[in-house]
């Protein structure tokens, strides 16, 4: 089954052949046909299309897509070029400046991170316009369980940034102690001050990668 178009298809073969996936597809058919849903359907799996399983060095796991028009494009926390960074992303940039001295960018597109092996994934991959968490508990959680189970049991050391409670519920799938788990509140304005600011997630990730003989991530967005 060619859903994503790379090695993720074989990794997630059992999921794509499951009744749960079929049920999720029927739900999405109805939602996309009757409501405004983000991101566009062809963009749902962009994060996985862009970063194949063997290239993942960092996972940034968020909650669900942005709920406003023109923002979500299949990468957690990222927006399309030319779109003003939303509050959660601005808070990501504030912590980046505090941690590494990189000034906040006016560019909200995080593809430069993805190009370096940063998997920008949400726990839920679709949302109804204007309604946060509207597609929670429809099947996406089991899908992202499968992704995290594969990566979390893999041998290659990976940094897992679990942002917010839904993401932190995936910690149980990260079973290889060679990985680094960084947990913090989500960077949304509602929770960023409860521990996201000051988490130093960027420098901690790079320190871990370099200790393992890997190059750190260039977090400069441009």
C-alpha cells in the first residue's frame, strides 16, 4: 500500500491494512466532504514524506494542526512561507533565542529543520477549522503510536521532544535507553510559561547528538 511513498509504508504496513485505518479514512472522507479541515488532505503526511525512518535524528511531537486558514501544511508547528508565525511558534523562537541566541525569525516555515532529520509530527494529524482537538480520539493517536513505537525501539539514537500531555503519553513507546527524551509543556500561550520557557530543548538536543558523534541541528530558520 503506497500511502506515504517511502519506507514508512513498509514500517506502517500493519496499520495501513488494519480496520482502524479504514475506519479513520471513512471519518476523514465525511469530514473533508462536509467541513473545512486542515491541512489539505494531500498534505496530511508531509512530515513523514519529508523525513524517512532512517533519517530521523530529532522528533518534535506536538498536539494537532493549526486551526486557522493558510497555516497548517503537515508539519507540526510550521506554517507555509509568507504566513506570520502563530503564537506557539513565536514561543518556540523565544526559547530558541534564550537557549542559543538565535533571534526570532519572521519566517514560520520549518523545512530547514526537516531537511536535517527533524520529524515535525503531531499526535493528531487533522483538525476542523477553528476547533482545536476536534479530531482527537478518531484514530490518529493509534497511528502516531505506531510511528513512535518504531522509532522508540530503534537502535539509532534519537532526541524525542514531547511537547504537552498528549505527546508525553507516547513516552512508553521510547524503550531504547540510548534515546534522549525531553519533556516540556506545549509552547502554546496557555502553557509555555509553565515550563516550556527555560527548557533549553535545542541545546540539550545538540549536546546529545554531538556526544554520539553526530552533528547538531542548525536551528537557524532564516
